[in-house]
C-alpha cells in the first residue's frame, strides 16, 4: 500500500508543480498595459481577455486542477481504507486499472455508464439548441 501512497503523492506534487508553473507563466492581464492604449492590437487583446477561459492554457489549468482534486481525494480514501473500491457500486476496482490511473474512483462498468450518460445529455443539449433556432 505504501507504494500506492508514494505514487499518489508524487503525482499530486507533479500536478501541483505544473499548475503553479502555468499560473506564473500566464500573464494575460498585464498585456494591454504593456502594449499601450494606442497599440493597433489593443482591441484584439481585449477580445483575448474576454474569452480568457477558452484558451488552451486555461483548459490545461482546469485539467490539472481536476487531477489535483482527484489525487488528493484518492489519498483521503487511502487514509480511510476505502481506496481501490468503486465510489458508485462499492465493487473492487481492478489493479490493472488502478495501475494506469491511480486516482480513478470508479470501476470500468460505472465509468462506462457515466460516460454514456454524459454523452446522451450532451446530445440532448445540442438538440434542444437546434430546436430553438
Ligand atoms: Zn462501479
């Protein structure tokens, strides 16, 4: 069990480190001032700022933040002795699956069910958008 803890802690530290690194490197807020009001690109920079969370850096930050959450939740479950069991059905998660994704919370069957449900609700949302127009 200690090796799983070490792996989780290592992955957590790596993810947090990458998150910090990204946070320091992305300074979109400082761009307009540095370029000056008379810059021909000022309007475009405003546009970039408005859609701040649609850029790739933001998407990566969100992915990493999600991973940090899952890894710390996995360490929590390890402390409680619940690690390795599916949070949905309570069945044991296969060791092979845990080896590939140590932070995983659900067994393959439940993951399939959740992903199918999300795809279905996503399709419904898109379909209702078309209905309105
Ligand atoms: Zn399950």
